[in-house]
C-alpha cells in the first residue's frame, strides 16, 4: 500500500469548533469519541481547552466516513490510519458497485455521482437565492430520478452538511438555512408517504423526544423505514414518553425509532427515553439515533435502548426486529 495521504501535521493548533466544522461531527460527538473510545487524544491549552492537530482532523474524517458506512465507532476508533483508509476505500467501492448493480441514478456509479453532484450544485444555488420554487423543483426531480434511498444518501446528507457548514461559517443567513431545512423535511416526508407498505407490513413509530424540536432526522428515519417495507407512523417532533408509548400500543408498533439531534438538556432527554423504554412492552424495540444520541449512549444502552449513529444502523435494527418483516419496497 502506498504511504498514507493523511500523514498530516501533528502540531496541535485547532480548537474544537474548527474541528467540528471541518469534520462534520458535532462537538458533543467529538468529546464522546475522545472520552469513551480514545479515537484521538487532543492536547490541552492553558485553560484546559482541547486543541487538535491536522492529523487528528484527518483521522476524524476517516472515522466519520467509516461510521457513516455503517461501521461501529467502537470497532474502528483505535485502528491505525492505514487500516482506516483501507476500510473507507472498500466501503466506497462497495457502495459504487451497489449503485451500479441496482441501476440507481443514470445507470452507473459515476453517472449517479455526477447526477447527485449536479443536484447539490443547483440546490445550493437556489438556497443562496432564496428561490423556494426552484429548490423544491430540483429536489423533487432528484427523488424521481434517484429513488428515495439514493436521494437521502447522496443528496440530502451532503446537502444538509454543506448548509450547516456554510451557516456556521457565515456564508448563509438563518433565513437561507431555514429554507433548506424546511424544504428538505417536507420533500422527504412527502416521498415517504408516497411509499405504500405491503399488506401485513409491521409498524414503526417515528418521533423525537420531548424537548427535541429538530425534526429532519426523524423524517429521514421514517423514509428509510418506509423503503425497507415498514408501515410508518410518523408523529413529528417533541413528543412526551407517555404519548409515544400510548400511540405505539394503539398502532401495535413493533419498533419505536426516536431521533435526537441537538440536546439542550441531556439529563431530561435521557430520562425521557429511559421512561419510554419502561413504558413500552418488552417485545417492542426502542431505537434512538442522531448526533445527540451519541452523547448519552452509555445511559441509553444501560436502559436497554439500542443506539445507532447512522441510517445504516437503523436498517440493521429493523432487520433485527422480531420476525415477520416483509420484503423491502422496490423502488424504480
């Protein structure tokens, strides 16, 4: 293998905010990965603030890519950089092969990548111009062209990451960020509701815990579950544990999937999710995902809650649910 292209400067010089912007990982996730998994070992400045090197950033980018492909952070956190590079390269190659084999996009991995890149460019431009009509048109056309799963993986995820980066860097206004977020949410929810579940499909309830008002993650979860052949009961954001449990019983849900992105009060969210686990029947799986879930993962796991950082983890959790799951919906 050739020498690693990530042999970067080991001098610590970047604060955690810069690292978060450059890697796409929230400060909370960075702290958890450092404390629980020893993914990197930043230096400490005179005031005790973390300081990261270029090498740390390169490693974190690789770890982000590996976990986004469905690998557990606990399994990859301590791997050497060369091994991480190899895994990430394999995952990207496998994804390109899958795109080619299933005919997603324009018929090949490279064509699908080009199509997604064009959508991202048009969507970014429309957002900057606050052109809501054009943004909706571009994104709806992408759903039809790529299919729901590819739209989420190849368009929505990088688009939201870019929007977040641009907003934090001051390149987008709050109004532009809100336009992008609300449009994505509405189109993903629209696409999810257009997928008719097969007869006898099991039910998954999707929501966010009380106090969590960021709903895009929940919409992505709902759409992903719908493409996997589940009947989705999507209840939006900010729902108390007692209400979720009552709705789950009424709908005979087999899985409850909660999205936790930005936690304003970790203790409250953890208590809510623990209470929900206690209120649900034992046979109902409770899955919690999102960047915020990583910050309370240990407390959730102790309560019998399954934690997943990515949509790939959600698919795995759905496959592991009690038997009876019908075949996934076949997209165009």
